[in-house]
């Protein structure tokens, strides 16, 4: 009886929760609120004591030491960036980015969503240390943005989710490039040479059709260590390995079936069963296997820990007023709320106008406007770039974090409201058309109402990458 109660009241609800598309964003939000309450309700000293506690890994004469916050930011976040790299690779080979005509608009829009926010930030922060934060408002948070979109459910067509996912993926790729090029200061050439050799070794393995997960995991660990010691941010190892992992299966299903039939059923033994299991596994690409294994860890552990370690911004004792008066805060809010919207819309319009791509039939400009506003939700990568630009404990870092939180909340609420209003407008149009009324001049009736919000493929079946 107790087993049944556990299954009914614990296991099944937890399993159902993990299947909900918004669960990763919910955990991220809860961790952010927990960090803010912890710091602003008398626990600031304990908060800093915990996250500045030193941790050390020693193997013989070799040792690595870092505080817990650095361990999360430099170590665990490599898993998040690996999932991002895997998602980029999958979408380039078999997903939304493969269809160039459809992908062109969100890809070009993503560039606008990076360039315009950075320029608006620099208008208010033209020089000095504050100017280093121009990369902060460039990034879109995939988990939060798609989580808000998922809350609207069937009110928003599936093409809107695919558009936002593609935009956010390219946006993150741009942010990663910015981190590698502009936020790397001191380089160790010997360690960098080891990192390059490791990347080449992974490329050779892929060319030789070596599909072993263990080989790629081992190379990934070596690459992480080499980048960490070289001065390049170690989390970029995750992106590099994600892009290098094979995205096509070693065997297709027909080949696996033919090999499985080589043994007569009456002669099947334990060795044959192990061989069948291997053949079945080889019909799934390495990217999908790694994504399925790591995505839950990234969404439900790594990102909440990152938020808990970095979102603890003091807002009491006049700190909030000082932050709101800071040009750094104003530049980030302006970049996220205005810059993202203008940049994404402007570059989308240019892409369509110049016939570089086109919007799907059910994705009109009102929906694109709402999605552009949601692109201003910049949390995880924005906080990450903040620590690289200003350090972890400076006043400018605190101002930047307040700007990120304020801008992201405004973008989330405004974007959801715009999408909700547009969905009601489409529903009213559809109802009027169904009842025999003609739509207004210049309007087209919405079709495909009620299509499920989840996209096909790994991202849609199991949730987003971050």
C-alpha cells in the first residue's frame, strides 16, 4: 500500500512535472527568487560565506582550486554550454536551421538582436570600466523565453516557438563568440596549443566514424582543463564538443535490422543480446544521446545552481536606488527591452524585404513583434557575461544584475501580453469566419488553431536546451 501511495503522491507528480515544458524555467525562477530573498532578508553574510568557500581537487602534484561560485560558473556551466552546442549542431544538421529559407529570417533577426542592444548600451556607457558591459544585453535566455511562450499554450502557433528557438540558438552562439573574442584577457599559448590539438583529435575521431561516447567525454575533459589553464573561458569547451559530436547515427535502422537477423532466434545468447543493444544504440546519433542524458541535469540542476550563486543582488539600504540611477542599469534595461525589440523586428523586416527569407504563413508581424519583445529576456548568459565584464563583487556587477532582472521581467510581461492580445484577435477573427462573417479588409483568417505548442524533434519532445 505504501508503494502505491509513494507512486501516487510523489513519483507520478514529479514525473509529470519533469515532462512540463516550463519546469526548467520555473526552477530557474524559484532559484533566482531564493537568492534575492536570501541576500535581502538578513542572510547576505551567510550567502557570501557559502559561495566563496574554497574547494580543491588534488591528484598527486596536480591540483585545482576555486571557490564554489567559480566551480559553478567555470565547471558546471560547461554542461549547459555543451547542451547549447548539441542543440546548435542538431538544428544545423536535422532541425530548424537546416531549412535555409525558413531559418534565414530568425538567424538574421538574431544578429539585429545582438547589435542594436550593444549600441544602445554604449550610448549611455561610452567609456571606462562601465563600457565593458556592452555584451550583457546581447543574449536571450532560451529557458525563460520559451517557458513564457509555453505558458500561453495553444494560443500561439507552433511556428512561433520554432522561430523563437532558432533566434535564441543563434543569439547564444553569438554571445559565446563574444565571450571567446572580447572577454579573454590572458592567454597561455602552450595550454591553448593543447586545446587546439584536442579539438583536432575530436575531428579526426569523427572522420574515422568513431562513435564512442567515452572517447568524446574524455576529450571533452581534456579540452576543459586546457582551456581553463589557457585563460580562455573553460565553458567554451562544452560548446566546442557539442559542435564536434556526430549528429548522424552510425547505423540506420535498416542496417541494424539486417545485422540483427544474422543470428537465428533459437541461437540467441547473452552475447547476441548485448550486440543487439549496441546496434540499437548506434541508430541514435551521439548528439541525441548526450542531449537526452544531459538536458535534465542542465535544466534542473546546473541552471538553478547558477542562478542561486549569481542572482543574490542586494536591494536594501539604498542599493536599489543607486542601481536604478546607474547608467549601467539603464543601458542594460534599454538594450533588453528596446534594443532587442527594435533589432529583431528591423532585421526581420530587412530579411523579408530583401527576399533573403520569408515568414511562415501563420507567423504574421504582430506575432513577430511579441516574440521580439520576449527576446529581451536575457538572464543566464547575461549574468554570465556580467561576471566576466565586471567581476563578481564590484558595484558595477550589482548594477548590471539589477538591470538584467528588471529588463527581463519587463520583457517577459510585455511580450506575453502582446502575444496574448494577438491570440485573442486571431480567435475572434476565426470565430467570425466560422459563423459566416467575412474578415475585415486586409486581414486573413487564422488557421491551424489548437495545434499543440511543442515542436517535433529532440527539442520539442524533451524541452529546450537551457
